[in-house]
C-alpha cells in the first residue's frame, strides 16, 4: 500500500532508471538535491526519487528506437541498426531483449507504472494483469509523446513462430556464405532469429553448431569452456559479495 501511494504521487519506487533516464533525489518539499549515480541510495527516508531525462545522445537513441518500431521494424532489426551505428547500451551492444524492454515501457511517455510483474523468493517473473497495474500519467518528463508510443506498439511485428527446420536452413545458408559461424555473426546477420530464440530451440551455441554440421576448432572449444567456467566463478563471487553487503555494494557491468 505504501509503494502504491508513492507511485500514485509520481515518485520512482526503486530499481535502475533505464536507458535515457536518470534518478533525481528530491527533498520532502520537492526541491531537487542531486542526480543519483548507479547504486546510490537516498540520504533521508523523507527524500523521494523522480526520473529526469539523461544525456542528449541517449534521448536521440530512444526516439530513434521508437520511430523505427513505428515503421514496422522488430527489436532484432533495430538492435542491429543501433550496433552498426556504434550506439551502445551502457557500453554494451544492443540486443533483442534490450530494445523490446525500451519499446514496451510506458515510462518513455512519462507514465509511472508499478506492479507489472510479481516475483516471490527469487522465483520467475509472473506478469500481472494490466487492470492491476498502478499508474500515474505524466509523472516524468516524456522522451516520446503518447502518439509516437502508440504507433510503436502498433508497428512492432507479431513475433514469428520459427520452426527448427527454418532456423537451421538460414544458418546453413549463412555458414555457406561466411565459411564459419560465431555468436557475433549470428547477431549481425539479417533474417536470423534473436539469440533468445536460438537458445530456446537448440540450447547452447555448440549444440546449434552440431545441428548444422559446423565443427569449431579445438582452441575455440577450450577457450569457450574456460570462459564459461570463469564467468560462472565471477557471477558466484559477485553474488556472494552482494549478499554479504547489500547496502554497500553496487553491481555494474563493464563493456
């Protein structure tokens, strides 16, 4: 009930602000105090947080994403175009999921929405019915207007239902053209499903390569396995530190 009231008053109730926005801490009487860095918390319990537009380049990129979506481009196509233009997301390449999360989020038209998902004990995110969402219109300065936002929703193509055979056919064609396969090539190639779809259909990239008859070199296998072990060790270490010092640690990702 407390969070519902805060949202209805137009304040941000926690979590990263997202691409294109920054968190601004304000006093109880509404006076701006400071733009908060990632991981920073309020200095007083009576302070509140609102969202304000971020750097100009990010705002231009957000508007570009919505305009491309309104023209009928899907998240994967938009991500490829952004990456070709050298536009990054927190220093990392754009992905299908990253673009989808931007286009579908009403905060970009200034709407503060909470309770879109439910999660218990670190379980999976469960979608909440829209009628139960907590909303506050024009709580933040919009980056795109409501008309552009609605056009983007209507312009997004209906997700394609890929068959295993069709995916493998396209990847074999890519292999014939390039002479090799890699995650980077699959992400850049036109007409190839996003990485999430590939993983859902075939599991790991190695399993996918086996399906199309592509054999990676022994050195690549060793490096891939070693990288996977290092990544798991790093993730476990960061999680342990974060659990020990939850109020004093901010986890960020370098490009």
